[in-house]
């Protein structure tokens, strides 16, 4: 009988479960089941589970790219403050702002009651509407620009240590 270490979706090994190689069964390491006792006896006899294979640089980069895309999305949708107004910056708000700006371009007297991030409403005149839309657009573009810079760094990383040194958590537009 042999056993193997298994990992979660992020690649981190499970500390309390192993896989029995003969049938693929998952065996809890520290329970009082017959399977768990058999595993502990196997360990006591001097055996060790087959370790996880070392991830390739390509796999590490793929995971880093996925984490980066998620981090950019969180920064992008975190909202912005414009003239003391807290404005959402999610995709739906971006789309609605675009429509409102188009209406403002067609009618310089256009004003709209806008729902702020805190749930209150504020009348945005033409000039304020343009300023809000520009600030949200700049925020979103800043997030994509930062993601592009980090993507280039991830792509250029020559090994796992260089890849691990790339900080995807800081430097995002506020």
C-alpha cells in the first residue's frame, strides 16, 4: 500500500488528508477510522507519502496571472471618491456613467440623480457628471495599466523565486 500527498486548488498540500494510491480513496490522517489507523501504521513502519510534484514555472505563472486578474478586478471595482462623493466603479456603474455622459453631451443642461456607494442619492449637474465619469475612467484605466506592468514582470520572471518576489497586492489606484 502507498499513499500520496494531495493539494487544494491553489496547490497547497492538505495537511490532514492523503490519497491511498491503490484506489484513490481520501484518508484522513488524524481520525480513528480503520483507514486512518492503517495509514499511521504504514508511517510508523518507516514509509512516507509520495510528495506533490514540484509545480512547473508555467503552472506557477498561470496561478499568478489568475491571482493578478482577481486583484485587478477587486481594485477596479473598489470605487472612487470624486469631490467628496463616493462613486462605485463596477462594470454596471461604468456603463451607466457612459450613457449619462452621452446624454450630457447631447444636452448641456442634462443633470441626473445618481446613487452613491453609501446608498444615498446626489444630483449631478453636467460638469459634475463629466468629472465623475472621468475620475472613474481614470481609476479603471489605472488598474489595467498596473495589471499590464505586473503582467510584464510575471512574464519576464526567470524562475520561481523571481515570480514569488512580484507583489501583486500593492500599487493599485485608490
